C-alpha cells in the first residue's frame, strides 16, 4: 500500500506589530509635508538633547561667562551682555519653549474637544450656552487677557505659563469639534449604536471620538503653534518665567540691551532662526493634516 504524503503549506498570519510599522512608514511616505515638519522639529529636539551633553547648565546663568564675546571654539554661539553662554541658553531654552507650546496645546485641545463634543452631541440649550461662550472668547483679545493675568501672577513657571495660554486657546478647537460632532451624530452608525443600547458616554467615546482623530490632530498642531506664539509674545514684553531660559525671554534681553544696534547678531539671530524653524515645521504638519480633516483637499494636494 502506497502512502502519499501531501505537503502542507503553513501560512503565517502577518504580525500586528509589523503591519503597524508598515502603516506608519506608509503614512510618512505619503505625507511628505508632514514628514518634513516632523524632521524640522526633531532636528531642534536633537540639538537640545545632544547639546545638553556638551555643556553645563550653569553656563546659562548670568555672569557665568565673560560679556559680549563673539562665537568661538570655547563659546560656540558667543556670550550675551548678561554673561551667559548663548549655546547653553539655546540648549536649555528650546525644550522649555517646546514644553510651553505642547502643554498649552494639550490644555486648549482637551477643553475645546470636551466643550465641542458636549455642544455638538446634545445640541439645544447646551449648544447655545457653549457656542455663545466660545464666540465671546473669540471676540475678546486673548493677548490683553494674557498680559493682565501674567502681570498679576507673582511666580510664573513654564507650567503656569502653559496653562494660562492653554486656557485661552480652546475656542477654535471647540468650534471645529462641535461642527463635526453635529454632523456625525446624525450618521447611521450612531443611530445603530443607540438602538443597540449604548449610552451617551459610550457613543461619544467609542463611535464619535475615533472619527475626529484627524480634526483633533490638526487642532493640536494649531494650538501648539498659537501657544508658542502667545508665550513668546508675552516673554518679549517682559512677562512669563523670569529666571528660566526660553526663546522669548532671550529675545526680550536682546532687545532690551540693544543687541541689534550693537551688531551682536549671535544674541538675537539663533532665537529667531529657532522660532522660524519651529513655526515652519508646525505649518507643514498643519497643512498636511488638513488633507485628512478636510476631504475636499484630498484630491487637491499631496504631502
């Protein structure tokens, strides 16, 4: 009796981790503008990370180095009129500025998303109250409120500055999320979820919120940009953290000590280049995310 053994081929299921990695690489490859923006911000992060291994934080203190030295091998970005090593100031100041922006963006988007979801889902009186409040906040000059609050806060840290800025940056995300929630709540899948017995919290969390990911990401990038801009504006006016190096505080000292007229380009130049890089990176990320947040742009742009 002849026994024939059939060869069996075992098909291994694709690894979830491998699939996720491929999806991430595909996303970055398909969104070149977003990738370019991330790389710009990553370059600044690496500058701070690598630079922190090259200098002592004390070199960013006043009087730590001779005054007004031009860039050299000993002081790569020179020293300012306060006796601070500018390389050390930038290495410490860039992460602090990022911290303010990201914390402010997180606070603003969290509050805006919460208000937008409640107003859009429940409509009626809740929508009227929240929308009216957001409209009022949009009309009031945020910078004037920030100046007033910062002037009366005795000790302003990086975290306090971020919270102050974030508490005034929620109206725009709230209006965007509200508009999208109003549309999503009328979709068939939401009605099916209601009929299946899900409560309002579950519908908002598991049905509506996942469909707002692109809008939340775009809102967050915009809020980070606005937060950094507002924080730098306050710091240039002399408000904000007093003894903590940030990009805005560095510009305040440069303008206050007439670095521009003295020809000390190494005092004001690096902060301006840093801010230009940050806002360029955030802008590239924002317009790329708009492709997902606004379906009408999908066929009009790539990146």
